[in-house]
C-alpha cells in the first residue's frame, strides 16, 4: 500500500497512544508529518516520538491550517466540544478526516459535518473502534450468516467499572455535560453504534431513563474536605480516596493528568487538579447509570444498560434470534452460540487482541487508509453517514431521559435538527 501522510490535531491520550502509533508500526503505510497541540509538554513528547522538526509542531490547529493542506489525512483528537471547527476546516482544505468520537455534542453540528464531507467528497470516519475488533466482527458475521435466524432482541450491558467511572466521569474530562457531552453520547455512542452494526436494521424509536444517583454532595461523608489530601476522616474507608488510589493500584491512571508520575509529581497534581477532588464534591453532572430502549424497523428490539457501579470494565451481550442465541463477554473475548434445534453450544474463544479497545484502535486506522485508496467506496464502515445514525440515537435517548422516558421517533428527530442546521 502506498504511504500516506497525516497530521495530528490534539496529541493527548487518544492521539498519542491510540491512532498515531500505527505510523510507527506500519511506516510503509502512514507517516506523521505534523502535530498541533497547545500543551507544550505533550507537543514535545509527540515531536520526539515521531521525529518531527520544530517547524512541524504547532500550538493550534488554526496555526497549522495556515500552511494549507500539508498531508493526506487529518486525525482530530481534541476534546468533544472542540471537534466541529477543525473538522469542517480540514474538509474544506482537502483533508480526509479520522475524527475521535463523539462527532460533536451538538446534533446540528453532526448533521453539518456529514453535509460538508459529502460536498467536498472527503472521507470522514468516526472512531467507533469496536466495529474493528475480532469480537464484534465475529458476532456480526454470525448474525449475518443467519445462524441464529432473525434477531428478535439484543441486550447489551456496558460495565464501566467503578474506578474508571470516578476517574473519567466524576473527576475527569468528561464529567460535565456542558464542558464535554452527555454520558450516553461520550461513553456510550460506541454502544448505540455497535447495536446498529450487529442488528443491521434501522432504529425507529428510543426511550431512556437514568440519573446521577450517587456521586453528589449529599452523599459526601461527614467532615470530608473538598480535596482528599486535605485530611479526609474516611481515607481508609472510602474506595475513591485520590491519594490512596493514584499512589497505589491506580498509579497508571496518573499519567492522564500529570507528566511527572513520580510520587511527588502525583501528589502535586492531586493538590492542583480536579483529580484530587472528593468525588462527592466535584462539578460533575453526567449520569452514573442509564438504560436505553430501542425499537427497530421490523419490530425487533434492543436494550442497553450503562452502569458505573461494576467491578469489571467490559461489555456483555446477549442476542436472541428465532433459531438460536449468542452470548458474549468482550473482556474475556469469548462468544457462545446456542442452536435451538440441536441444543448444541459452540464456544468461540478469540485470541488476545493487540492494541487498545480490543484491537479496534489499529483496525480503524488500517481500514480508514484503505477506504481512502478505494475511492469508489466512500461510504466506509465508520463513515460519517453510518455514524450519524447512532449519534442521533444517543441524542434522542438523552432527550428522552430528560423528559421522563418519553418515546422519541428518530425520523422526526432527524428532520427537526436537519431543518435547524439549514436555517
């Protein structure tokens, strides 16, 4: 495959660890030629890792774009509410774009991204990386082959895991809807997408319930300070104590909020950043549990449950068909297929994946590059048009949750925002 070139917008965790490494592992396919990152330490770390010249390192995407189109591809890995403008400008400049999910916290912006990508005939792929894992690809093939007959219902549980919940969605970048996006969009648009991917039918209606039940001020222990290191009286009783966690079993997470991961560096960061706050006294407002009900075009249904109060971080799925049933656990990389006629169970134990998200991080970059080469197939596996549907499901689910579980017709919902985006 002919080598392509790419620029990275946002050299944080996803840009640096998830997608850019593909260029180091497959230099004949991809070369990183520039980076835009306002955080100087991250920018320099990225520069050194990818052997960039100083003039190829920019503080902002605006500064980079002043150079015109300098590569084939733009990989945009900024925070959720900073996706829209750099994506639109990249498409206008002529870049194909690989965009971190979610597309945007605004449905009108998502619809506009689709319009601009089509206008300029550019590939805009959203990082729904689960589609590229062996686990979900295998499940989808079993469904498409008709092994379990017609799908009647899907149940998907996303077990967020309690400390991941506290780190990312109580203390972290995605803890506040206004600053990022609702939980069902930020964390679980993956799940809306993978249900669509497996079902292979159009979702017509959604309804949803959920709330922020636990991580709020009225549940704070008596006498708990605003920051864990300021003499918390329940340090040894609280599983979320920042000092005990980030200096112990959660030390690997500390690299998310400090470049200095020595004990002194972590302690300093816990005194200065949100990661040192009491989980009951943060500015978080996203839900800690939510369920979504879905009805598809032929009457098939799906139920999704996201919960932060779990011991494992995994996804567990049950797919019920007219001829059989599939059960799977993503963390275990194991799939069970049961035939109603023969009463036989077939267990598929997949090999351990390479790379993040069950191998999906590498898989999406590889597929994205191949789709660009194959210009007659611009509607790729994670093209903007495919992803827009699952994003709208997530937006509609959040609207339903805020309106006491009101059922929302997705065609009406799409048309409403499509009209607004054109005004």
